[in-house]
C-alpha cells in the first residue's frame, strides 16, 4: 500500500533527493549501456501517406538539450505537488502543446529513439503510484472522462499529434483501485493507447531504510510482476519518494528467482529538466523529474526558464 506522505516525509524526501542530485552532478558516469533499453520503440509518427511531418516550431535542432520529464500523482483537488485537478491537467496539456512539446515514452527516451516531428521538444509525462484518479473505469467499463486518461484521451481527439503516450510507474498492490474487477482491462487500455507501465517497486518503501536483500525483493518481484503481464523488459524504475537505496549495484543487474533483472533507467522525484541520452553527462540511473506544479521548483518554474532562454531544450532536428 502507499504510505501517505505527510509534510515531514515530503520534506525529508525532497531534501534527500536534492542532496542525491547535487552529489551526483560532479560524479563520474558509470557504464551505461543504451543497448539495454527496449529494442522495440513504439511510434505514433507513421504517416499513411509517408509525407514529411510538418515542423512543430522554428527552434533549431539540438539533440543534446534538456528533456522535460514531469511527474504526476493525483487528479483531484488537494494541496501541494501531488495534486492536479482534471481541469488543471487539461490546461497543462494545452500549455505543453502550444509550446511545441510532444509526448514520448520513458522507454523511448532511454533508448534514445524519440519519435518526434522536426522542431518538436520531447516531454515525458509520468504517473506514479497507480492512483485511482489516473485511470478510473465507470460501471459499464468505459473510461471516466474526469480521470487523467479520460482527460488526455479527449485532448488527443483534437490534438492527434499529442497522443496518450504516458509512462505509468505502478504499484502492483493498488493498480488504480478497482483491482478485482478491472485491473487487467486497465493494463490493456494503457497498452492499446500506446502508454507503458513500469516499476515503482512492490510496496513503496524508503529503499534506504531496508536491507539490501529486501531491496532486491522489492524491485525483483515488481519486474517479474510486470513481465507476467506482458510488459517487455528491461523496465525502468521510479524510486519511491525519489530515494536511492544505500547500495545501487542492483540497478546494473542481478538474478532473482532464476530471472535476470536489469533496468534501462532509474528516475528520481525532483530536479531540473533531464539530460539528453546524447549528452555525455547523462546518467541513466539518476534521472531527475519535475513535479507537475506551477509553483515552487516544479515544471512551471522550468518552463519560465525556458521562456527566458536560460535552458537549452532538446529539439528534434
Ligand atoms: Zn510513489
């Protein structure tokens, strides 16, 4: 189950993440093998006529610029970074779209194969904890128009070049609620839309507070759970609370219950726009994400920095 994040927890997590991020800025990169990333990258750019795609913006191409990775949690009223209302989410999508962002999956980013039109900037929308308001089905099995998937699906009808390609870091024990009735159907819905589900561990612990063996259990079992539901490894992992375990060798691969476990990338829960996989300083096991908020050090702040020309974004040539 998800531990409710009180103010103290939230502050602690943010401090730990900022410390981790700062301490890694200057550290040497470790062996990072892009071939570990998913080989089959989905694309929404297959044009029936094979005509060249229209240019999205006049920004010059830059494949070493920063990539915006945004982290969403709940879609209902609430205070703090964990809440966006459905209406606010609709506005977020409109904002991203008008600025020239187009959605890509975490797996596409990690594989450095982002299917983008010329002039487009990638944006990776990530959804943590498989909260019920991310994907809720009505009693007849249709998607609730007020859940995140409902809002985005409606938006994509009028913005077909902003398809519902999101990355969901799920918890097997919650899976958007409605588990017994709709769990498998929800996985199928996400898959059919072109979204993906990835790991957020089994039970959302602070990984720095548990033994190395329990870390392996948390991330090993989650990967086996995903694989058993047709998801293709290697998976990426969003760290609960953005907190790294005391030892991170497990990210590079280990054997669990007879299966090889390894990751294409590991995501934090704070920080600036992420480095491009083409940037020599890219570190695939410490990738920052921005909270979905227009206050504080969240995506709104970084969009202002972008508007001021203080940040160089990744732009498809
Ligand atoms: Zn979480």
